[in-house]
C-alpha cells in the first residue's frame, strides 16, 4: 500500500517540479538580460507601402490611379516586399502612338550624319581642254568633258558630306513621349519596380537566373536614380549583352522601346515623377513652345 502511494506521488510531483525548474531558468535568463533588450520588440520588417502624395500636383483623374508591386533583388526567387502607388499623369497617360513614333524618328535622326558625297565639275579629274571645235563638226558645243551632261562629268545638286540631319523635337512632344511610353510599358506588364539594385553577388549567373526566373524577357533596361551603380550589378551586367544600366536622367523613349523589360528602382520612380510632373505643370510652359535655339542648351 505504501509503495503504491509513493509511486502515485512521484507521478504527480515530478512533472510539477520540472515545470518550476523551467520557469526559474527562464526567469534567470530574462533577469540577466539588459532592460532595453527585454522591452525591445522583435525586429520584423514591415511591408513597404508607398502612397502617392497629391498635394503638389493633383492628377487629372484619380480614377485612373495605378499601383505596382515592389520586388526584391536579394535572391533569385521573386518576393513581393511592398506596394507603390504611381501618379496617373505619368504612368496612366493616354498613349499617343504618333508622339512615340515622332520621338523615335527624332532620336534616330538628330545624331545621324550622312557621309554621301559627290564631286562637282570643278572637282572631277580631266576635262581641261575643249573636246572638239566649236563649229564645223556637226556636234553640240562643249567646253569641257567635265560637264554634267557628259559621262564621267560632275554632278549637279548631289549630296555633299558631311550632312547633318539634326533637328529638335518640340519640348512637350518629348515630355509626352516619355509619359506615353512609361504608361504603355506599365499597361503591357513590361515595367517592374524593385526596391534597389543591390544584388548580393557580382556573378553574372545570379543576374541571369534572376531574369529567367521572373520572365523579364530577352533584353532588360535597369534604371536607378544615381549614375553610380553598385559594384555587384555593374560587374554582373558587364558579361550580359542584353542587360543595360542607365541613370534616370538619361531615360529616353528609344531605349525603353529597344528593351523588352524596363526595371525601375523606387528612387528612380520618385525622380521621374518629380521631374515629369514639374514639366507638365510649370507656369512658364509657353516659353518652352518657341523655336529651338542652340544657345539655350
């Protein structure tokens, strides 16, 4: 009888003693820590939510507001780390395909210099003497074999090199070209926004796998606000001919259309919105509509 009572008491008291022992050990560990460590909350990274501020530049219609996911770049696997609200006047503008085409033609021609060249009658070889007498031969009158009417003679009104094809597109056609192209890229799901361009390694295989994992297409244009890109992404993109880096102040219509996918950092998005909205709402817009002058650049 006494043995049974002892066995039952052990079964009841041993678990209680273990519980008291664990709680006392935890209490000692907590008391050994500093008060700041006890009161400090756990470091959990909250999702990145970036709303749009309409105080400075109110949109034409808020019903056309756009939002986009912010993606990570620290790993190959895609992870949505936040949400950004885009200004509708920049990323939801009415696509003007005609203005986009004019911007492309302008960018193709303003840097083109034609080297086509023809010689005039004063530059071709030979023809110093009169080919035949003025009268008596029954032939037409000629004073030189270099005449444009004869074979091997000079060329009249031919191209003269170098010939520049430079002209300047009107200012607001350039601005609307940027907003239209950004809106088209976003509508076609060819625009992606990342938190930053700090990839963990400079290996080109990492960037190649990241592009393939996220289906960014055969050519990618990565845009950041700063013209000095981090060393890792600069090194990784050097070996990939279809990946190009560009600062936001150099973004243009031709480069956006040349690449299948446009990747913007959050800082680049804010910089583009700031500059484009200023140009769309500036007070001296009429002064920008005049004829282009070389001394205004």
